[in-house]
C-alpha cells in the first residue's frame, strides 16, 4: 500500500489559512474595524474564496464518487470494504486528506483507483492554486502595512493595532499554507543531453550518467548549474559518471511502506519519467529518467533544458 502523499495536506492547509484569516476579520469587525481595513479585508477574502473554490469542488466530487463506491461495495456484501470507504469519506470531509489504511479493513480496488485519481488531480490543483494565492497574499500584506503606517502617522493607534492583528493572522495563515508543500515538492530545471538519471533518497539527490552517451547534465557547452525551486543553484561534483549526493533539503521517507512520486513536466524539451518509486525493496530510492529525446526515444540532437516538478 502506497503511503498518503503529503502534498494533499495543502488542501486542508489552504482552507485553514482562509478560515483563520476569516475569523480574524470577523473578530476585528466585532470590535469596530475601520472602513479602510474592512473594505480591504473583504476584497481579499472574496478573491481568496474564489481561488479556493476549485479545491473544495474537487473534494466534493471525490466524496460523491466515494458514496457511489460505498453503495456498490455494500451491494456486494463487502463489509470491511464498506468500512474502509466510509473512513475515507470521513477523513476527506474533515481534513481533505485520504484516510490512513487500516489492515483490518482491506480497501476495495475501486477505492484505490478513485483515490489515485483524486491524489493526482489534487497535487496538480494545489500547485496551480498555490502560485496564485501567494501573490494575492503578498499584495494584501503590503496594503495592510501601508494602512498601518498611515494610521500611526495620523495618530489612529487603535486602527493601527487592528491592521497589525490582521497582518499577524495573515502570517499565521501563510506559514500554515507553505509548511507541507515546501516539504513535499521539488521543482527542477536541468540541462540534458540524450539520457541521464536523477536519484533521490532521504534529503539527498544525485545524477547517474553511466548509461549516457553524450554530455552529462549541465556539461554540454559549458558548466551549467541545475536549478532547484528557482532559488538554489546546484553545481554537481562529478566522480566519473556519478555525482556526489547533494542535500537538497527534501524529505523523502526512509521507513514504512514507501510512497508514490508524481511528476509534472512544465517546460522545455524531451521527457522526464518516474521509473522507480522509493520503498523498502530499493532502500527507499527514487529514480527519475531524463530523456532529451522524442517520444519514440529517437535522439533530437544537441542538449537542451527541461523543467519539471516532483511531488509526494
């Protein structure tokens, strides 16, 4: 049984962030939020709710599917399977995250297939919505900071304190929203020439180019770094055709049943494929195949860049 992908915690985290901010606004209104702050906060809450709507709709669609699965499982007389489906419904309803499998209640195949679709779609949706929410939150914070300064200069100290409380609640929501996605996603931009392999284990990553016929990653026509999450320039140290393991600050589990890694190709030429998921049978090592080739695996010629995101 694959472990639950931690990326899905972001669904609950986004909702919690919105909820905590909404409560903060409500509390401020109850104590007399000034019109400038009230209008600004209301506009932010409406726009945030619109961004979170697709996530809530996906969750509702999955729950409807689970109820249909429960009906079919019950018709077959599969009581343990029915209890597994009911546990999934309860977990999704409360937190947006799939239930932890219980060995006492074997999960029916239809539940496993539906969950896989939900998890894959959720990871992509959280990724897309997260890139929209962060700029919205940053702009809202700047406006709050400006109002706080204006209130202070005008001697409106109580209003300045209200602005500060909204800023503090926003920071709490932001840290909640970023906590899990930051641990379970890795964006990679790398130069590839023909074929190579990226390995991941625990916090470490490394390249293996033993099957490559042409230049290793980043070494075609110069020495180019591999970019991690648009901020880290990894300059691999090569020992022959394999690089030294590099601490990428990720958190792939090294115990338990193992997990499934999702890959979303976002830019560039060629293909990237997960050919091995980490688990106890392979020392919890994941392998990503990097192909600067056409779909029929015929070489394109020369090196080029590719960009993709891993999530688990």
